[in-house]
């Protein structure tokens, strides 16, 4: 059974965003790059499934510039069998990316295509469901519980004020949310083994563009507020300002 | 130019996020000019009272009725929206950026070969062209995007756009013939949380607790304060990672981004990834014993003190006033 895990390299969540000189993208100076946290849940679940089956192949697939190779190597160190690097500069829009990924995934005929729920940089949460549509496969997003039963799987996803229990046949596209599992760290043995695993690099077939980024800007800074009091004595004043100034209560 | 709005229903009720989208569609259709209509499209087992949407701004609503549409069917709903796009030829298609809308809109985008701007916080039409702004990096930056292809697909962040009332449009309900494609995925069950709590992303008031609570057993303090305020409970990443609270309550860059009217941060120091997820709240109150905590730099009102004393006192005093008066 082949599983494909779509991963993305992103700026770490502690990054202080600075806008690059082009006025449209993140200034990469000083940024720590990580594997998108939601993709870690996807990769972990694929590895667990391969281990439970005792066979199969986990292929990680990523699109980006030359700088993403350490993240691919990290995924291989966690346990993926091989990596495919679709080369593209800049930050293509979600549908362009989905086109390129779908073209690569189709001939592999995987049982499951895994993606993180969303990348923590552009927060679009779009590539997964787009892949479902482009590949003609059922797709379930934001999955925080996964159970395999034969040729189908039962998953759960959070919705407003509750959760949905969804059953899907395989092959399918599944996007993963926090809570699904605890992703492993790469072991020393894994890191050594990853050095010998193949990374197949080729140009990405994007199509599009479907969306154009006109600008990236920092949000208006919040005006500094004030300390309304200390300890329990400050409580009446807090309630007063919320009622009279903020008119919230 | 016309604007199409996906109308979301759950259990036969139109969700309020769809009224917000209709409100924005009404403003957008006016600024796009050309006397375009605001048209809704709804997938449901039967009519969830769509005629009432005339007052929310809908000139008419296309109803794709099918027994399989009672619950969410991604492939089927996408087919319904695509059929409506074919019929209406809109300049823009609006979705709510709800859990359903964020699943559905990308499917429709892929089906139509159209651009999607997800989770937008404002839309502008200049000279007939649409520009959307959307928070990225969980709100640490704001991206402005344009659409090289038509229609423009947009999902709208809940609680940001105002619904309109008394629009006095016709809201004529018209059938839309859609045969849902066979799909291997099926919603087997919808489990509702006890008490029908409002979701974090749609709540007017959020009270979040952090590591300052020292243990999961003390979250009762947060729950009591939230109850007194009619608020939804949130949590910092630290306490979710520690297993004190479920991940569905996490506010921040690897959790939910919220923009309530009032956000109360209790025992949360204010890590960058947390601030990213809540700094677009209208009013922020911080309660923390450390006067140098970064949370105070973005809070409108701060109270420095021991939360174990302050929070029960605040809850008690709030109970004495009618907060919703």
C-alpha cells in the first residue's frame, strides 16, 4: 500500500513577521524553518499505518525552492521511505500547488493521500480538499481521530459545537488536525538512514495563477491599553471600564 | 454583476454565518454595480426556511434539495454550487469560513479552476475588480489578493461581517436540479457537545486560561467566569499540549484564530503564537500576576494580581449584574 504525505516547509510559529522588500512576501532573514506542524500529524499517521500493516511505502511530496531539502530530509529521518521535491520558486497559490501535486500523485495510485489541515503560513487550508476534487477521491478534512476497518476508514472531525463522524472508502484524501496523534522525533538511526534515502527533484507543473498577492502588510498595532488595578481591589474598576468605556457588559 | 452566496444549514436551520455572508454580498453587489443580484444557493434535504433570507439581502435562493443533502456531502454540495455558478454566472461566490465552508470552497475552486481567497476579513470592489484581504501567519500579517480569473471565490471569517436586516428583497426560492455524484465519504453521525456550546470562532466573548492556572483542576475558575459572562472557554497551547484541555479549545497559531467582542486572557503570558490567534479581538482583558507579561502590551485593560483571588471575585461580582442587560 502506497501512502503519499504532502508536506510544506513553513516559518516557525515563534517567527516575528517582517515584510520583504517586494512588499508581497515574508522577509526570510533570521527565520527558522520547520515542517508545518499539521503535516507532522499526517506523516505520523501514515508511518503508524505502514507499521501496523508491516509493509507498504510512505512517500513524502513537497513543493518549493531548493531551501526545502532539509525539511524533506527531516521527514525521511522520521521514517518516510522516499521523497519527491517539486521545484517551484516563490509562493504559488493553493490551486496551482494542488495541480502540481495531483499530477505527481495520480500515477502513484496511493491508498491514502495525507495533508495537514492547513499550513501555518498562508492559512488557506485549501490544498487537501482541492486534491480530493482533482484526483476524484473522497476527502475528509481536519481529522483528529482515525480508525481503519478493512477497505474503509472511520474518522472524526471537529465542527462548530460538536464533531462529525465520517466513514470513507479508500483511496481517499485525509487532512489532519491537532489531537490525532503525538508525532515522533527523528531518531539518530533515522537521521543516519535518511542520508541514503532518495529525494527525486523535478520541476512543478503548476498551471494558473489563480490568485495574485498584491501586498503583505503588518496589521495595525493595537494601541497600548492600561492597567486598571491590582489584585481583588481592581475588580470593580475592571467591571466599570468594561461597562462604561467598552460598553460590553 | 451578481454575487452568489452559499447558504449553510445544519439540522434544517440556516446558520448565522450565512446571513453575515449575505450582508457582505449585498454591499459587494452594490459596489460592483451593473444592477447585479444577490443569489443564495443552499443544499439541503428540504427547504430550511429560505424565503426569510429576502430580509437578509437575498434576491432569490436556489435550493438543491436531495435526501443525501441533509448532512454535509462535500462532493454533492460542490456539485450544487458549481451548478448555481453555471446558472447565475456570478462575479464572486461567497462562503462562510466555517468548518463546512473551509472544506467546501476549495473543492468548488478546483472544480471551476477558480481562485480562492480563504478566511477573508474585508472585500473591496474597485472598477469592477475584487480585492480581498486576509490574515496570514495566524494574523501576524495581512495579505491582499486579486483574482486573475472569474468568478472570484471567497470565504469570510465568521463574526467579522455584519448581516443586514429588513432588506426587503424577495428571497424567491427556486429549485436547482443537482444529482450528487457518488462519493465514498459519508457523515455517519453528528455529535453535539453537551449544552450546545457556541464554538470559539463564533463566540462574542471568549475566556481563555493558561499555565498560570497551575493544573487542569483549576480550570473550573475559567469555566465559572465564562458562565457568568456567557462566554466560550479557550486555552493556551501550553495547557493543551500538557493535556489539561482538548485541542479544540486552543487559541493561537496552531489552534483557532478568534475575533470576539471581548477576549479575557487569564494566566496567559502572551507567546507570539498565542497573540497571533486573538489580537484581532475588539477588546482584550488580561489578568496576570506578572506585570511584565507580554499580554499586557496588547491588552486594552489589564489587572495585575493572583488569578486565584481575582477570578473568583470577578465571577461573583459579574453574577450580581445582568451582563446582557
